C-alpha cells in the first residue's frame, strides 16, 4: 500500500477528525485533507449550549490550538461540497472549486429531523446541531421571545430547554409518547425525568403532537397547533424530534444509501476507495447485540475514526465496539446506561430489578436474562464506573454477584455510598439474601439520615 496517497475526509466532527489525527499517527507521509463548510476548526459539539449560556466562548470549544493542524500537516478546507464524482475521484465545491482524492472518508454527521410540518421553515423555527444552528438560535432568541415550544422529548430537546430557561424563556414540550424519551427509557425512568422537568417549571405535554406552526404577518412563528386542537402562542420553536444522517447531496448517486450510507464492518461502502464513519454511516449488519445500525453517539464516532485510520494504513480489522454505553444529563440529573436496557420487554425474556430513592431523583435498574446473567443497567442521579459494568456484562456475572460487588462500581465520593447500600439492601430483601457491605462511616450515616 502506497504511503503517498491523498486521503480526503469530508466532515470535521469527532469521527472525521479522530480519523485524521490517527492517520497521521499511523503514517508520516500520507497527505490528509479535512473539509467542512460548518467551521474550519474542529470543536466540541456538546459544548454549544455553554456558549449560548455565556459560560464559554466558541474558541474555547476547540480542543486543539490552530497551529496543531499545520504542525501535523493536516490540511483544513472550509468549503461546502455540492457533489462527488466517484469516477474521477473528485469533490466539487459550492464555491466552484474542486479537489481530487485517492481515498475518500465520508463523515458528514447528522441534521435535525423535519417531518413536513406546515410552517417548519418559518423564521424562529430551527433545530440544534451545528455551529450555524447555534448562531441562528442566538439570533432567534435575542429579543421579544417570551415563550418557546420544543417538539420532541430527547437529549437535544432537554439541552435546548435548559438553554432557553437560562435566558428566562418559558418552555412547553410537545412529546408524542406516553412519557419523556419513552421510546428509549423504561416507564419508571421516563416518569422520573418527567417529574424533574415539571419541577423546573416547564410545561410537559405528553401524547401531544405538532400539527402546524402558525406564522404572524411578518413570516415569523407566532403559535403552534397541536393534535389536541390547542393553539399555543410562542415566538420560538425548537425541532428536536431526533436527527438523521446528513447525506442529501449524496442521494441519487451510485452510493448505496438506506437511512445512512451503507457500510460493512470495515466501513467500506459499495464504491472502491470510499468509506463512511460517524453519524452518517449505517452498518449493513448491527455491530453487536443490542446495538443499532446507525450509531449517533460521540464515543462511537471516535471509535469509528480510530478503527478506519488503522485500516487505511494496516491490514484491516473489523469494527468491534464491545458493550454499549451512553451518558447524558437531564437538567441536573445525570444518566448512564450500560449494555442493553430496552424501553419495554417481556417478563419471559428478562428479570428486572428496579430501585428508586425516596427523593424521586435517583434510581438504579438492572436487567438479567433467564440464567440470571446481567444484560444491562440504567442509573440516574449518581455515577457508576464504566469498567465495572463493561467487565460484568462481558463475563456474564449473575445479578447477585453484581449487587454484592456494587461498592466497586462507586464513582462518586463517600457521600453517595448510601445509595449503593440501599440498592443492596432492597435487592437482598427481594431475593431473600443477606448481602453484606462495608460499615458506614459517620459522614455516610449523617448523609443517609438527611436523605
């Protein structure tokens, strides 16, 4: 394999830039070009909300100094690509220019879903994914916005709600499911998050769908109409009903596309020397039990980039991501999930243990299979160690073994140990077991008494 080839990476998110950095680590002589019309420099997308709230400046979201790219000989182009000529191996820019490649990595990311709602393109209506979305949101909420409607109950929606609340803008959520993020979370966890949203004085409308966005005489949003026949006045609408791969300009070409760009376990598309990674890639076969064919998560994008960079320089290896995990925050409640915890399941397939603290803000759920081997865990309101559950699920520990060793999963200071003790005590009572745990310190007893 020649080391003088030119690899072009379209997209400078976590997947594309991780691929570029690791390509340079693998080879000193490959020519690498990363292209994005969104921004010249890679930035942390998860930090956009903190820029909006004034906690950070945009330049502080860039993990690398500007000189890093030149020093590592990674060329950056700020261009929008209009089309790809796979035969000539060329990318054609909206500005009229073009660039050739030997190998092409498509890492174009996601875009907010739109479902053809009347008024979805009005001024004051938008999603939140890109740098341009952030700039638009700052403009759309700069003055005269008293109330906002957020369509969809997911992670981006909860971030947007927090951003708006910071500016003193009241929020109504329209969630078509029976609970917040109910298509992902089991009922109890969904209700926990829903209560927390209401406690933050946000209006949560469950089993309610958007029908139409109504304009004022100037073409700006003034209200939304729901499937309940209610008209809700508002000056801003956030569309956060999920995201979809950003591949519109690649459709109607010889590239195999379903929801995303179809790839095998080596990230190869149907076209020679063309690969896809990150949010825009769709595996032909899911990369593991309980995993989706499209992985739109930060850490999987990083893994995609690392794996493909290795494969482009060395003998290729298949992508094997291991045990699924994810983490997020619902306002000030932290959430982690490990392994497979579906929103609903049959009692014949899984055995379920659920514990919730009296405060209604802390919970722990563990699913085991019919052999009592751990399948997955959800926890809210406190942190647990990733490596503990990764090992437990891989080695198929029994539920009892997991609970008996739960102290080893404790991530937080000793103030949080009483949660683990309460989980152990509850599990022991349900199973008729006497599960021993370490003697509590005076501080722990004091904290536990105050809960």
